[in-house]
């Protein structure tokens, strides 16, 4: 199954997020091993994007909520598991 955002195909989850938001994920999260100068430049770019599009945080929240609702409803179906024998374990020592 192929997934498209606009006219672009999203091959991976990162592609989907980047196409949906219009910015690469690394811009917001950074990359491992980036220098202080690279981090400062990345944060400057992020500030510029937020200044040009102040609705972006709301859009991101909406996209995340829609993804959770569509693809992970089982996250909210929590069922307590019964313990074998129906008893609680006896705790001894400092943990008790």
C-alpha cells in the first residue's frame, strides 16, 4: 500500500511526518553529535519557521492526535491482568 501526502509519496514514517509538517523531523529534534554551531543554526531556522507559521504547533498536535486515533486505538483499551491464584505476592525486606 502506498501513502501519499499531496503529490509526494511517503516511503517511511519519517517521510510521512516530514511531508505532513513541511519540515524535516531533525529540524525539531536535532541529530546526534551535532556541534554547538549546528544546533544554534538549527534552532534559528526553527524560530524562523515558527515566526512564519505560528499555527504549526497546533497543526502538529492535531496530526499527532489524528494518528493516535486512527492507528493506535488499542493504546487506550487497557485491561488489568489477573494475578495467578488471585493473590498479591508477599513482600519482604526493604521493598515491603
